[in-house]
């Protein structure tokens, strides 16, 4: 489903392609075209050292999104979403597969944990809070938001399934409210952000709020739960919402990001929440100031990313060292 020349979104769109564990000691990244997950130790200076045995098989085709649950006692679960939209690979179906991750970063696939999804649904994200056994699937071409939980053996039965409003809403990009039982889901082709209440792995639609940009796809939220930020790839813009009342976002601001033909995508706040970082498909990283009232101003020159020719940067994780 391309929305711009040369941008086949069903192939590459997703979120949480790169994640960091709560201790800030390990980084996990998808290797979509080789069907593997790379795991690194994060050194004191922020540099990376590959974990022994990395990269690990992802349990399917084209891993696109990761969710990590730190269970304590040197045990973590990693949820891998395999998108299965790579035209260079045949056969297979999208799936979720869970892995037990040791304190050393070694991934061991949980037997029987793979949950297959219908072919062609092109799921885009594993959405979960930092802890807890319940999570949600954002299904880009399947037009669903579905709730799951994983059991002690890592298997993932489905708890719920709901379809956002509109015709072929193609949900893409979601974030949990940090303190309330609410989540926000982008509806890029509807120019809306859907608001859901969350309870026991069930997402219940509350309302959809308008977005003034084109192709709203990625979200970030501050830790106080007062500001929601959206990047709008098709219009090269970023918006700010007041979410002081979690279920009723109010649009405050929209700015155009720097650069000719800008295509902003994945977004993340730094740990001080003074800056909003946004990856751009034009191979730059936007560093946007967060002002005292939570609105945005881009005063810094975007950072050029050293990506190989013909590639598109996607995914971001932020860590202070």
C-alpha cells in the first residue's frame, strides 16, 4: 500500500524496531530481511558489543517490532512480531513468537509460543507497558487491534480483537498512556488518532480525534501523561496534543520539520524530555526542542545519518549515558 513513490509501506512500516532493556545494558534490533534479531551489550560509553550467539533467528519472516518484559530474577521475555511482508521471501505467514532472554542476552525460543496470523495482514507493532503479561497487536493491513497475554511458558492466546472506525483504517503506530488505562492508535489514511480504554487485555474504542497532517503514523508520549506527539509523514509535520484528560486529546500545535521533502517517522523523547528525536526517511535525525509548555520548536540542524545508499532509516531507541 504505497502512499508515496517508492515507499511500499506494507513492507517496512512498524514501530519498536529497536528497544533497550530497563537497565540500559542491552539493545535489541530487528534484522528484517535476514529474519534475525541482533542483541548487543551497551557499553558505558554507549558503544555496542554483540552478545555471544547474536543474531538469533526470529521465528518467522521479516521481524518488524519487539516488546520486552523484564520478569526479574535474571529472566526476561522478548515478544517478536514477524511481519511477513518482504517480497523477496515466499511462503509463511505473519506471527508472534516469544523468547526467554538470559541476563547475558542469549535468546531461547519458547516451545509452542508461535501464534500465526492471517497472510497479508502486515502487522506493525507489539504494544505493551514495560511490565505485565498482556500486550496488543497493531495490524496495518488487517485493520485490527488485538489483545494477547503470554503464559508462564511463553505461549500467547488472544484475548480480544477490535477494528478501528472507518473503511480500511490501517492502524499503524500506537502508544500507551503512562499512567491511565488508555492507548492511542494512529489511523493514517483517516487523518485521525483513535483513543481506546484498556482493561485486562481488551481495547475498547472511545473516540477518534482529528489530525491536521497527512499520514499520521507514529506517536510519543511524555512521562507525566500530559503531552502526546505525532509525526505525520505525508505532510512533513509534527503535532502536539494535550492529553491531561487522557481520553480526550486536544490538538495544540503543528509544525513543519526542517528539510525539503521531509518524511518524519519514528519518534522518541530523550530521558530528560527536553528533546523529541524523529527519524526521517530522507536520512536525517530531527532534534526538536520541547518547550516549557510541552510544545515544540525545531531550532537545530537535523543530523545526517550515515546510512548506505538506497536504504531507509526506521526505528529509534533513546538512552542516557
